[in-house]
């Protein structure tokens, strides 16, 4: 009945408390040091009883041998003392057996209620293993945190490089604008000087041709007047005398030849004038072409300048995108570092609690992993360890 009652009480206590708590409470109440001192005293007494029993048995053996060797009359006198010795030894053995049985039953009754320490020891061993895993994981997280810090410093260096590149880009833009303006100004001055020289040469050539044309016209006018005069003289000569006609005819022929030569010269001058006009027109067209080339060159330069400005705008936009991306990466890394710090703090709390457990051997119930861990730390431990990847970011410049 007592054993069944003790078993039912153990079942109830086992259902209401964890194995570690039951084992801890039992051995706390058991007071092992006190029981060890009691067992030491009992052991010494048992050893003393054994030694006394050995001595008494040797005495009885000697008395028995003496009794066997004695004569019949002596046996009668020795029998009472021998019987008394055996009775005393039987009483001593009875007391010795009773003392040993009482000591055994006493320790048996106390140990009978002792819970099986295997589950508690297995749980402690499991917690030690988990603690080792947590420490290893904590070291890994510290290494990852240091890597993230190094990467964050590298990102700061990249931002400084981007700022230097932006400043260099602005300087190049200013230099490009100044150089384009200088080239355009030089081309304008060179083209204006060349056009001025060409116009001066053409004006001089036109003035010379106009002078020659004026002289040719004057010569033609003179020849026409001479021709008219010769005609009038010829008519007068014909009227005056037929004799003079032959002489005058030769003179008229000469004059006609001179007139033909003058007309030929006039036609030549006219053709030369037309040629001069065509040359002037060609010169004007060439001047217009040069002006068009100048305009084309200016347009090309302007187009080049526009292309450069567009390229600079694209670079600025790309730099802005890189800055935005760097800002997002920085915020992401900061959030990841905060998460890692929170996980490390939770792990550190778990380590401290486990160290407290190993010292006090105390716990709480309703926690399948460790009975004295808070629920939120248990959930943190059950969650898989996040794998943080640094994704090195490279800027497109």
C-alpha cells in the first residue's frame, strides 16, 4: 500500500513538474551530506560488529575445542558457560542483523521515492550540447557582423569616390564648355578673315574688269563714230569722184577690217564680261558655301555640345541612381545589423539563463526545450538562423 501510494504520488508530481525540477527538489530535501554521515556511522558500527563477531566466534571455537577435549565431569562444568557464550553470540548476531536490516530499510525507504535521474541528466546533457551550438552560432554571427561592418565602411569609401568623380565630372564639363566656345570663336574669326580677304580680291578683280569693259565700250564707240564718218566720207567721195572711189574703197576696206576687229574685240570683251560675271557668281556661291560650311561646322559643334550635355546629364542621372542604390543598401545593411544585434542579445540571454540553470538547477514548466527559458527566447531558438549575404554593390560610372 505504501509503495502504491508512493508510486501514485510520484506520478502526480511527475505530471505537475518537469523531471529536472523533481530530481532537484528530491535531492535538495534528501540532504545527501547528512545521509552520508549517517551511513558512515552505520558502516563503522557494522564493521565493529563484524570484528566483535569474529572475535567471539574464535573464542567460541576455542571453548568448543576445549569442551570436546575435556572429560565428562569437566564437560558438565563447562557446558553452562559454553551454552551461555553461544546464547550471547546468537543475541549479538540477532542485534547485528536487526541493525543492518534497519539501516537498509531506512536508506531503502528514502531512496525508494527517488526519481530516475536519467531524464534530468539527459536533458542537462542536451542543454549542454545546445549551449555549445549556441556559442558556435554566436561566434559565427559575430564574424558576420564584423564582415557587415567592414562592408559598411567599404560603402562609405565608395560614396567618397563617387563624390570625387562627380566633382571631376563637373570640372570636365566646365572645361569642355570653355574649349567648345574657344574653338567656335576661333573658327568664326578665321572664317570671317578668310571671307573678308576673298571679298576684297573679288572686288579688286571686278573693278579691274569693269575698267577694261569701260575702255572696250569707249573703243567701240570711237570705232562706230569713225565708221559713220568713213561712210559719210565714202558717200561724199562717191559723189565727188569715181576716181577717188577706188582709193577710198581701199580705205573703207581698211576701216571695215578695223571695225570687224573692233567688233571681235567687243565680242571678246562681252564674253570676258560674262565669264567675269560667272566667276563673280561662282565666288558668291563659294562664299555662300563657305558660310554654309561655317554654319555646318557651327551646327556640328553645337550638336557635339548637345551630345556632350546629354552624356553629362545621363552621367548625372546614373550617379543619382547609384546614390539612391547606395542609400537603399546602407539602410538594408543597417536593418540587417540591427536584426543580428537583436539575435545576438537573445542568444546572450539564453547563455546567461543556461549558466544560471547550471548553478541553481532550477526551472519552470510548460517549455519543451528548457523549462526555465522564457517563451520568446524559445521561439527565437526554434527559428532557423538567418543567412545574411552581403551583396557587394559595384557603382555604374
